[in-house]
C-alpha cells in the first residue's frame, strides 16, 4: 500500500526526471532567461536527478529520504527566486511551488515533525 509520503516522493521524482530529461530544451531557455551559466545549469540538473533517484530508492530505504528532500526543497526555493527575479507570471511559479511544498512535507514526515 502506498502512503502519502511515498506518493509525494514519486510525484517529486517523476516531475523532476520528466522536466530535466524530456523537457530539457525548456530548461535551457529558462536558464538563459535567468542569465545563469551553463555549468550552473548542469550542476543543478545533476543534483536534481541524483536527489530524485534517492527519493525513489528511499521508498525501500527510508533513512535516505530526509536529506534529499531538504536539499530538493532548497533547490525548489531557488527556482521560486529565479521566477521572481525575472518577473514570471504566477502560473510559472506553480510547478516549483508544488514541488517545494511536497519536498517539505516529505522531509517533515521523515524528520518526525509531520505525521
């Protein structure tokens, strides 16, 4: 049976992997718009893919989940800041905001703060 934190982990991981693998051309355009260097984009992408992988592995090894969920939340907060910096419409904020909230929820559950 899937629990809510596990479902959240799957949603986070699937979303990140989809965007960074299948919608990479959109990522390239956004990072140009944010005026961030290619090496930074590559670092962020590698980090997000690694964290998404750890969240999936964490389904079977829950001790692996807390730190990746917290780091993912920090990266999603950075995404929010980037959208704010270039004054995107609110609709552009929604995906990273949802992933930020889900990451905080997963971290809260694994830290014992949220039940």
